[in-house]
């Protein structure tokens, strides 16, 4: 099979999103320097996962064909596969005539007879990538050259661990600690992009403001721990019954917001109905003697979509009218 035909995809997305937190341009410059020191035509950073292998950075050398972003299936016998399986450095001085590499397209089709690869790990011990040098001629690297590769590997691994911490901090700053949905900060920062995309695509947007009923009663009669579970139960119901691309988050206390793109009034009402049914069903497991409900306000815009702060205010007003009407009905 030609090497150019073994790719699963030509995705612009990395198979490990930690890459988003890393400066690949800096590392590509470093790879170029390593290639010069080793006199190697190709030095690369290859992401590894159960999905496969993905070249995300490669030194620039004349005649070297790199396929950044493309994913090579896990079952292809690459040098990196051996590093992934053994979780250890691999140095092949000359793979020519070796049965082990007879079906390796890097050797048979690209002519890379020599390979030096070192594993890079995430903080949990899972493998992130390999730092590797390939050559079309037999090599005999000196210990100082291999030590240099190990030092670069260690630096890169440290950046991976830093990227993990940055990602965790970003998640914590944007997600509600109790429910793990977007917090108010994230809603206000992510919604403008969501609204702009909706306008660009010429589709409608639906907004729902939720206010959980009876939270004070639950807290007063069953304790704040059950009250927290009551809030989480609603949050889970909201997440289970909304679409992947929708934005849902906790504005604070017992108030939540849902934004849906390209949706009709009927479809939005069905989502609200499903959330209500699911919320009541799962809240019964908490052992509280009340019917789990919420008040809500909803609006749909096909044009002239207001900014997020105004959208929140308008749907909040709709929610308040709904809550007031329910209270009035209870007095009759």
C-alpha cells in the first residue's frame, strides 16, 4: 500500500488537545536545530494515541515530505509504534534487511533506515508523543548527541505537564464547581462568539432562562447537601436533554441559561419539556417530598439578535413572568 494512502484523515485538529496550549512554532525551530546537530534530514514530534500517530511538527529539510495533521492508523508498523509499546527509547542504526521492519513504510517507501525516538509522557504516565530523528543512511550517534535528544525530550515533557496545568486552570475558571457546566464568566465570554456564528450562518437562536423552584424549601427541610444534589440533578437533566453544540451554564444560585442555535419554537419547547420530565424523575431519587419543577423564560430570534447581556435580561424577565403566574395560580 502506498504510504500516501495509509492516512485515516487529514484533520487540522490534533489527536491530543494539549497541543493547543503549546508553542509549536518554537518547537519547530528547536527541531531544526536538532536536525542540524545530528545531520539528520528529518526530526519530528509525533503525537501517539490509541487512534494512531500524528505528525504535528517536523524540521524543514529539502526533499523531506511531511504530512502535518494527518493521522496514521495505530496498526501500521512504524518506528514510533515500537516506542509506544515499549515506553522506552528506540535507536535503530540501520533497519535495512531487518525482518522486524520489513513492512514499515517509513523504511520501505520513504527510505528512512535509521531511527532514534524517545517517548514523552503526560503527568498521569500516558504517552503523549515521540521525539524522533530519522535518516536515510546508517547512523552511529555519539552519547553526547543522544544525551542532547534526552535533554530536549525532558524539556518538552515539562512543557506538556505545564500545558496540563494550564488546561486544568482554564477549565476551573470557566466551569461551575458544583455542576461542572459553564459558569457565568464562561457564559459571558463564549456566548458572543456563539451569537456571531449564528448571525453569520443566518439561523435562529433560542434562549432559555431557568430558575429552579423550591430550592429554599429543600435547603430548609433537608439540608444544604441535599439542596446541592437538587441543583446538580437539574444540571444533569439540562445536559442530558440538550444538543452538543448548545451552550448551557449556571448563572449563579438556582439560575441557569441555555442557548440553542438553529432551532424552532416547537423544538425549543420540546427541550424544555424533556428537561422538566427528566428533572422530576431523577430528583425523586433524593427522597424529597416535593415535585421538582422550575420556572423559565424563553425567546427565539431569527434576526436582530441582542448582545448576550441584553438577551439574559430579556429572558430573565420572561422567567419572572412565568414564576409570578405560577404563584398567582397557586393562590386561586
